[in-house]
C-alpha cells in the first residue's frame, strides 16, 4: 500500500518511491488519499492530486470486516502492551486493510512496528527509509 505522509518526495526516499510507483507495486487506500489531499493548496491542486491517485493506483477499501479487525487489533494491543491502544487510529485501520487484503504497508512510522508486534495479526511492513533519516527541521523529536 502507499506510504504515509509526504516523505516520499524526500531526496533519500524519492528514488525508491518512484521505482515502486512505476513498477505498479503499490495500492492506495482512502486514509492515505485523505492525508495527501489534506495538503492540497487549493481546489485545483486537490482535483489534480485526486486524479493522479485514481489514475496511478489500484485501490483497497475498508468494509465492515476491516472495521472489526481494526477494533480487534486495538483491543489486543491494549491488553498486551501498556499504551498499545494509543497508536494512531489511521495506522490501525491501514494495518487492518493490509491484513485483510494480504498486502504490505510501506511507511515511515514506528506505530506499524507496535501494531505488528502486539496486534496479533501478521502483515508485511517496510520502512520507506531507515528510521530517523527523513526528518526535516520541523519533523524532529522536538517538534513532536
């Protein structure tokens, strides 16, 4: 599935991202689309980005089973790790989609490591780039 956030344009990640897009190795989901489209600067930019997403990717969509699985993931994390239920809701939903559709998640977010370790379900998980290498001046630990 597509990576989270806008870090795919970072110089350290752009070559990998471009290769995956050109190689038809990614699928899109509505959570990623919403996050990307949130960053559009105006209506025209929003429409252009949406058209690009629709043309470039196959899509996976959540359904009732996805929601139930996401709730089970969160419950398992809450009972097996203190604070485990506090990973981002979007990351739990994306993980549930990955499990349901037997897909991997390409990301730059440690929440997926927590979900894989404590959620009780298996899905492929890969970092877009080595952790800590894509932070810019406003992305570092002080900004969080």
